[in-house]
């Protein structure tokens, strides 16, 4: 299993368990996450779920290195948008098992919760970050759209635009100040801070927890959350198969995924329509 479950003291510990890849997401991990969330909700001992990453990161996003470097072997010239949509919707639904979980969920973020990893964290009811941890969605610059669409619902339109029109990441302090996360603490205090919050919630009867959560979530559903996710998931596929998305894949195939990501995340120019792949000299500049 790529996701582990441990139950103690009325809390379920849901651990993303691919530490050697910074808990990078695979289709298997998405399915395992949904299965573990279901098990925790069926366990009458559990009142609160704590979602965490094994090792030094929550999740560094989708494990796309091999996909991007394969070029057309993974991303063929003819795109099947419905097949793409159904695959990404399955992943999004798995992440959103945390939001739809009747029992409350807390994300404990250290290291990184970026790209697809931010989708998982933002699908939890509450997030507590280490002050030096980073959260953001860098593929908004090229080759991605956050399929859960939770940035706008958690930050409001202006700050969501600030994040997704730049692809920047922010640390735990700024995330707390912006209201994206409920708290940010020194990394050494993260475990204790999450335990205090979870214990406070775990003293409340399950019925009460479920009703309060359902009532609050209903407000976001009334604001069009499901239809926004449909658009976001469709757009995610389009971004990866746009001329610029194919340029990114060609860049990764020629220079390696790490170089392509470095170019993107440093904020370097990405040409409309793709254009020529940067040369070795341009990479060094």
C-alpha cells in the first residue's frame, strides 16, 4: 500500500508512504488514499483523520518525471479528452474523499505540499503547516490546472489569482496570514500542534462532527464547487495537450524533467505556442 492507516486514541493517521519520492502521487496512491479514508470512516473508533506524509514532505505532487521524459510515448499526438478527463476525475474524486469524508480531516504539512500534493492538502477540512513548509501549484505556469479547484474556495478570487497566475509557492507563515491554513508553527512543534487540535475535536461525538461538517460543506456546494471542479479537470487536460504543454514535454524529453521544471518554476519565459526548446547555453544563463 502506498498509503498506510493507523488508528489510536480516536484518531486515524493516514500516511502517504512513498518517502523516497517525496510522496509523489501515482494512480495507485490516489486509489489507496480513497480506500484508507473509507476504512477510517467505517471504523467506529475513529472521530478525526490526520493526513500526513512519510519522511520530509507531505507530497511533492504527481510523479510525472517518467511521463514527461517519455514524450510522445506517454503523451501521443492524438489526445482523447474524455479518457484523460475520466482518469483525472478518478484521481480528483479520490483526493476529495477527504473533503467528502463524514468525519473531519486535518492535513499536517511539513516540507512540501505542492502541485498535486496541494490538491490533497486543500481537500482536507483543516491544514496545519510547518512555518518553513511550502505550498503552491507551480504547474499553473504550464502543464496543469488544479483539478480540485480549492484555491478559490479557500483563498477567495484575488489571492487565488495571485497564486495561479504566477505559479508561486508560499511558506506556512504566509499561508496562515492569508487564511489558506488554520495555523503554522515551527517544524519541531508541528506534531504536537496537530495532536492538540485533533484531540480537541476527538472529544466531540461523531454525530455532532458529521452534522457540523456537512452543514459547512453544503455552503460550498451551493457556490458551485462540483461544476467548478468539472471545468478545472477538463482544463487540466487541455493545459497538458496545448502547444505550450507539448513544448514542456519536448523540453523534458531533451533536457530532462528536472531542467524543465527548473525553467518553469524559476519564472523564466514560456513562449506562446511553444516555440524552440531552450539550448544548453540558454539553460546556463
